[in-house]
């Protein structure tokens, strides 16, 4: 539960960080259509059994890694 609160104590995103985060989420396909800039730091809590491909990217259908989606956020 403490890890989920981490993004709330981090400083707000700068414009450059928000732009970078939005670009990455857009390419990954996790950005809602019509959504503006991502305004909050991303948070991911990958399961302890996550595969290497899921954590660092790749796989049969190449996709951005969980770690790349967290460029300006935090992971528990």
C-alpha cells in the first residue's frame, strides 16, 4: 500500500516530462483516444512472475516494456 502512494509524494510532471510520457503511452497504445497530456506520474506494480519480455520489452509482437512506460513514474 505504501508503494501505491509513492507517485503522490513525487513532484508534479514538468511539461517536458508530460510530453515524453504522453508520447510513450501513445505509441504503446495505452493512451485513451482524444486524451490530452498525461498529467500524473505513471505507476505500475508488475506481478513477481512477470516474464523478461514483459519487463524489458519485446516478445512475439514487439511492445514497449513496463519499465519504459515508467520513464517518469515509479514501480513497486
